C-alpha cells in the first residue's frame, strides 16, 4: 500500500514512525516532510498548503489514501478537493474543520449543544474587548479566534496584561487574520487532559488520554506554545472519565456538527480542564 502523509512537523513524524513500525513494507510519501521523516518515508517538496500540488502528487503516485496532519490544509479544503476527485483522505471537510479553525464557531457550537465549556465573549475591536475583560475579571484568557500555530492563547493574570494582549492581537495584528476576532474567556484552573478520538461522524474510538504541556518554561511559566511535549497514558484519564467525555463532549459535538450539515470525519480532539466539578 502507498500512503501520502501531508505535513512536516513533529506530529507527522510520529505518524510516520507509527505507520512504518506497524507496516514495514508500506510505501510512505511525505509532503513536504522533514529530515527526521526522511528516514522513514520518501519526502517530496510540496508544501502542506499547496492543495493542487498535493492532489497532482497523489494522482501521479497512485496513493491509496492521504493522511492530513496540519490544520492549515484542512482549513483550505483539502478533503473536499480530494474527495471530489474520488481520492480517499483522512480528515474533516473544510466546513467541519471550522470547529478547529474558528474558536468563535467552536464556542457557539458547544453552547448550543450543551457541551461544558468556559464562559467567553467574542470581540472584534479593542474597546469592546477591554470592556469584556473588565466584566470577566482577572485572571482571564485572551484567545485569537483563528489558527495561530498554538500561540494565540494568552493567559492574563491582570487586566493590564489583558489590555496588552488585546492590543497585540487586534491592534498590532501579531497573528494576522487569525486575530480578526478574539475571545475573552473565563480562566479555569485544574489539570489538563487531552483526548483524541477517531470518528466516522457518528461513532467514536477514543485513543489513550494524554497530557499536553503548552507553556514555554518550567513551572508552568512563560507564553503558550504549539506544545512543548506530551505524554500518555495519564493516571487521571481513567476509563470512567473517558466514557464521560465521550458521552458529554464528543458525541454531542458530533451530533451538533451533523445537524449543521457539517459531518465530521477524522480525528476529533477534546481539550479538557479537570476541575472539582468535572471535565
């Protein structure tokens, strides 16, 4: 079997390693890949956001399935394009992927579906964002709504820090169009847990719970990043908790997406904060 792996980061390196580990005879192509992936796959210099280039590569190579790692090509509609040409591809459509590419959309979907989530206010200008921050009270979280490579979430211990974050996102445009709108969100304290699940849009197959470490420095200090490391399994990720997450979060989310004519197929992620009241 020949598989095309889209992406060139650590996540794609891990996928490549696992695919090669489980199927040594697999013909694996990565676009664009990286030096580590090159030890496991044949890397082709096609950017992950070059949808037409990737489609031509898949057709030229006659791949059986394309696995998409990064969010950007999903946001650009790679699944829609490949599917329209009759190619098997693992990942959600552009419309379904908005649950990842727009925090505003994801928040509203969770509100409507009754999925537990932190309180938040969506703002598009500095004045209303500062007003919302004062109404929320510190500590609070300021989030760029769009994709910002994991760096668009800023934890603010004071209103002054919130004002500075708002100015950077909406004023200085440090995240570009990803910061066209932002969320002023309630700060929640607890233990982080990440649960991924493979889904066909109706059923879910949870993977091992993991714990992700976002802050740049030791002691939970410094700005958020795209991830400084993760490990699994996690002691707090009990079978009972996983079952609760499936029932209260994953299945209602899938049902809400299907009802909105955005059926989600691929890998669905639930980022949890375990508080005394539950996930």
